[in-house]
């Protein structure tokens, strides 16, 4: 029992040392070393405070009292304290990842369309992150690579191809009408929906995700560009040459190359 108490005391001391600081922001910096001035500590702090986690941790600390004759109670409080810290750290990590990917997407947009309004860039970047979160088989880099190639490296939300594909993810009106129905988006003219960059990304990611699920990344891209029938035959035949249309045979490796560049890109 004495040894257990000594261990508990050691753990308490090591945890409470963190809180020998002047304010909560300092605590956050101490707990989460990945937060730097460039990560905007004020925004992250505001996010955590909004979730009520700061209050939860503070209340836990205030209620934490060492009582030598109540070992089980000590252990329970200590575990609660540690679990709260871990939960807070996970929330902060998720928020940091979101901020990182949004900033990365905006950096990519700036390479091709620096004149796009800042507010629109942010909304597009946020939607791309949300879609990567919603669809586990799409990540931010793959979505961005697809848009970069589909828009001929322009990131122009109003681009229309000779085949009448519309917007950032170049969706044909007939495909867009089907996807809008599946997504539960009402419309009068499907073209209006497809010219909205946020809805265009939402519909395009829904479609691309379903294709990647069926045929993996390269097969999904092949289906996105050239249709499912040929893509399915291409995958079943070990990705043999001569099955895909010439355009699609160029399209797939082109996007995969951009995808790899974006994955290696650091900001």
C-alpha cells in the first residue's frame, strides 16, 4: 500500500507540475508542443473554451485533493484527471490538423487562382476538409489534385468544358442531377447548383468516393473520367494497356502525380 501511495503521489506531482503556470494559454502550450505562434493559439484556445473543456479541466484540478486514507478515491480522481487531459489533447490535435489542411488547400489555390476572394478560398478549403472527413477514402490532397487537373490548373469555379462539364470538379449536368437527388439538394436548374463551388465539391466528392470504394484510387479516377464500364474492365484485367480511352489513360497518372506532389508538400 505504501509503495502504491508513493507511485500515486509521483503521478500527481508530475501532472500538477504542468499547472504551475500563470494562465490557461500557457497550460495549452505546455500540454501541446505542436501549437506554435503560427497556429494561432488564440483561435485554438477559443475553440477549446467554447467546447467547455477548459472549464472541465480546471474544475477537475480544483477538486483534486490527496487523502492518504482513501486510496480508491485517489485512484479514481487521478484517472479522471488523466482522461480529461488526454481528451483535451485529442481535441486540440484534431483542430490543429483541420487548420493545417485548410491552410494547405488555400496555399494550393493561391498557386493557380490568387485573385479568388479570400472568403471564397476559405469556404472551399473548409468544404474540402469536411469532405475528406466525411469520406474516409478521400483525403484533402486527392481532392485538391483532382480539382487542379479537372480545371486545367485554373481552380476557376465557373469553368465549363467543351463537353459541358461544370465547375471545380467538372460534373456533367445529367450526373449532377442524379447526385443532387442522392444528396438531398433541391434545385430548379442543375447548372445553378454546379456553378456553386461548395455544392460542386460536395457532389463531386460523393461521386468520386463511391468510385474509389468500388475500384480503388486509380480505378476510381478512371471511372470518374471515362465511365465505370471501362474502368471496371481495366481493373479486372490487371490494368492492362489498351482498355482505357487515350484521354483516361493520360488522366489517371496525371492526377496521381499531382496527388503525390501534394502529399509531399509542406507548409
